[in-house]
C-alpha cells in the first residue's frame, strides 16, 4: 500500500500550471483528472467570470469550499484547485486530511506571461502584472502548508509532472 494519499491536490497561484500539469500527472498515473473550477462552473450552471459578476466573490468561495470537500473524496484522482481555494483555513485542513498536497510556484514574470490578460480570470481584471504582484504579496504564505513545493518557472509541464512523481 502507498504511504501517500491517492488524491493528489495541486495548489498554487493562477498561472502556475495546475491544470496543465494535472493533465500530465493524470496521464502518467492513470488517476482521474478533476478541475475544481470546472466542477464549480458545472454546479453553478455558468462560467467562473459569470459567477463572480452575478453572485460575487463570497458566493463563489462558498461554492468552492462545498465542491472541494466533495472532490477530495474521489479516490485515485488529481485535483487541480483554483488559486484562492487555500484562502480558507478549513479548506487547507480538508486538503491535508484527504490528499497529498503539492504547491506549484512561479515568478511574477512567468505567471503574467502564462495568463496574459485572461478574461476568464476575474481577479486579474484591471491589469495582470499589477494584480498578480498584489495577490502574490497577499498570499505569500498561503501555499506553505503543502507537503511539497515545486518551482515551475522555465520548466515544461512534463518536467514538472516528472518532478512531482519523484516525490510521490
Ligand atoms: C482564483 C483563481 C482561479 C479561479 C478564480 C479565483 C484565485 O483559478 O478559481 O478566478 O482566487 O486565485 P486558477 O488558479 O485556476 O486560475
């Protein structure tokens, strides 16, 4: 039996590659890929930007916590979370309880290059570089609870995925 949970949870800021790396990990392990934002959008019946626009961020955070708890109970899975899923301490506790938690990190330059002026990310409205810098400062300790942290800057998703599996 494996010592680590068969639920691999990817956390990290937007643009650190959680979804892309998650897809590689799923292919490598045979685990099922789960994308928390996609699950939230499905449950809400609308896109993430629409949800922010129509119901506001706090409603989104409620739904995010509820869907996270459900998603963590799917065995044999790679769960790519949204960058703000760690903002509630109770969410971090749930992740540690059910999963093996991997934080992906990247520099501001790398994040901005990856996300650009992405309209699908409401929290970046008003200028990606400025917003990413501010969010990274606000969240600088938020991802530290992970079991492992991997710097993804300058690396391909395959490389990051292989590095994660070396720790698994
Ligand atoms: C958010 C990150 C997004 C999404 C939402 C809020 C955040 O997910 O959940 O826009 O607070 O950092 P990604 O990290 O997948 O972009």
